[in-house]
C-alpha cells in the first residue's frame, strides 16, 4: 500500500517514541564511530549503493532498536540471489520508495506531497508522489554473508579541512574563540568554536564543526528555517533536532566519527534538553517529524556543497554510491 510522506514521518516519530520509552536515546545523540571506514553508513551490499534521505534515519532507528551494528541492509530476494539466507522468524525493517501517481487536477481528494502538471490542457493530469513500503533485512539477520572488516579508528582520516571548504562554499566564516561552547550566530552568519586544544581529538572538533554548519544551513539565504527561540521552547528544540540529525548524516557521508550530544549546550542544559524530548513528542509529534525531515535536508545541502569541491580532492579509496532511494525530493 502506498502512503504519503507525512505517514512516513509519522512512522519515524512512532519508532523514536518507542526508543525513548525504552530508555534509549536517538542514534544522532550517541557517539558514532565509522568502524568500517567508508562503508559505515547504511548501504546495500548487493547494489553497492548507500541509502539516502529519510531512509537513512529509518534504518538508523531500526538498527538502534534491534541492536545492529552492521551497516548492510538488503531485500530478502537480493540476499537469496547471493546464496545468503535470511533466518526464519526475522522481522524486516522498512524503507520507502517513491512512486508516481496521476489524477485529474480538478479532483479534490486531498493534497499530495509534491505535484506537477503533466500538461497545460483542460484535462491536465497532476502527477504526484506517494511512497511504497519495502522490507529490508540487516546483515546480522542473514546467514552466509561474509563479515565486514573493521577499520581501526586511527586509520580514519580527519576531514576538518573539507568541512572548512564546505563552510567557505556556503560563505560562512569559521573562527576560534576562547569560549567553552560552540555557536552559530545567524545575524553575522558565522561560527565560533573553542580552540582545537579544547577538544580531546580532531574528530570531536570536526563533529562539532559539522553540527554548527548544519545550523548554518537554516540561514535566510539558504534553507530559511526559524533560528533562535528560547531554551526549552519548541522552536529551539526543533532546530536542535534538525542540527543533530544534519551533522550525524554528514559525518556518515564523510566517514568520520560523530561525537553525539549537543555542542551548543552545557552538560546541565543537555540533560534538561534530553528530559524535554518526551513532552515535545507528546505535545507535537508532527513538529518532531518535520524537524527530522529538515535535518535530512540540512545534510543534503551540506553534501551538495561538498560535491562542488570534490574535483579538488586527492584520489581516495572508493566508497558506496549514493542510493537513488531518497525522500528528500526536489521542489
């Protein structure tokens, strides 16, 4: 059965609620290490493509709920065609594929997620997208699949200069200042970070930079989000969810560790922020779903800036291609 994008987001929020109810915190608030190097983000080992958009959040939540650390996900038949076998009784996780539908533009049976007119005539058809649920299984649920080889943390390259280049591409100045917290200032469109020596390692510095760049995507000259809001307010919580998700996904894209947590907050503030999640979900779950969606869009924006600079990169080992399974639609 095909569903709307709003229904996809509602499913994500429902799984997020289950995770919080069980005492867990979301994947983007946990430290994450790319233990399999450039193959650490969710990908399909049969096609070699990474999952993209909201499907990456889908699989991150599904993996966290089930305790999976293997990033490989595939369909039952795909596994069988490789001579691998999904174990009896294993439950699939969902991803969602976009499907085009059409209808007469004069019908009034609800607004689709995205619409385009096939032609400009009187009987023009509206072509819109819905999403088909597709079940996939993690490699941990499959017998016969070869194991992935872990990559030692010390062999994971730092990508701070690449993040600096993304910032320059966006027109965001990044400076260091003698303060104990990182911050993005929308009025000046700049980022201030504590000195590099204040961080335990380069990865923590890079992850914090990624978080602030995710905030910067919301500037009025970019994705035009509501920035600011008092601590504890829904606008504040919504933007922090967006930045956490955006930085988590771009760190996956770059294959660097993500420190988790929230570098904008003190330890005491972060504890209060986590405690407010349950009430935010209860009071306005649609707002949380929208914040997750905006986090995906923030990561995609950063990835596009990265693509503009990759011609200048040295040759690196190959990484999985981006999958064409993506809910971040143009429009």
